[in-house]
C-alpha cells in the first residue's frame, strides 16, 4: 500500500497518543544528508491559527544540527514490525552509523523536500515556526521536570512547526 496525502480533518483522535505510544522517527535534512532519531515527546495542536507539531531535541543529538539547518522536519510513525529499528534509532547516533541503511529504511522526500520514510503508516511534514530552549527558570512542576536534567542542564530545544503535509496509509 502506498502513502497518499490526507486531510487533517480526517485524522482520528488516536493521533494525539502518537508520541508516547508509537515513538515515531523525527527526521530532518536533505536528500544527500539527513538523519532520523526516535522521539517520545511531542505535541499536536493549534497555535497562531495553524495546526502545529512541537518536538523536543537535546543539543547533543546529531539530529539537532539537522533541525537547526533545515526549514522542515518530519514525523514518521512506523508500524509495529519496526520496533527494533525504533530502538536502534533511539540508542545509536547518526554520527557513528548510517541508521537509515542499518535499519533498511527507504528515505523519500515530501513536496517541500523534507525527508521521511516509505515504511511509515503516517507522516507529518512540519515547517519550523518557532524555536526555543526549555528554561530552568520557567519550571513550576519541579517533581516532574527535574529528574530529566542534571545540574549542568542540557535542556531540550523545542521546535514548533506548522503541519504542512500529511501522508497516511489507510
Ligand atoms: C523511546 C525513545 C524516545 C526518545 N525521545 C527523545 C526525545 O523526545 N528527544 C530527544 O532529544 N531524544 C529522545 N530520545 C533519544 C534519541 O533518540 C537518541 O539519543 C538517539 O540516539 C539520537 O540520535 P542522533 O544522535 O542520531 O540524533 C528517545 C529515545 C527513545 C528510545
């Protein structure tokens, strides 16, 4: 079955559980130079009257540089049989290994030129709108937040992007 574009309004509410339960691949870059990593944190919603997707990337990730350098990023939700690939892309760095080749994934490029994977059941293509580092001085719920950060910080950078294309297999 091939991926085909779908309208945002036809998506089911289950999509809002996508990050924690399906841990998609976040990918940014160009045809010759892109890198995926597994993510578990993110939100979908509405901001500035646009459908948006926010993801959180620590600066030490190899993917971070791709997120910084490119105007688009993608979220690829892979089916159950790619569990091993998701574990691999969430534990190995693209600095040391070509994760796309190692996992046997097939990179494709959206109408906006953003990389994603043919094996996905659902793909969101996002245009960066707003980028901001999470900030220790803004934390209210220390019990929930502090365990993720040591004394030195390495706080995630939040990327909020407008969802500009969606592909799904139905
Ligand atoms: C289930 C899961 C969820 C993850 N979620 C995130 C996340 O939301 N943000 C993040 O910065 N790293 C997250 N990671 C860690 C990165 O995927 C991991 O460090 C990866 O090796 C980075 O690859 P890279 O160096 O090629 O970018 C997650 C890892 C796993 C296994």
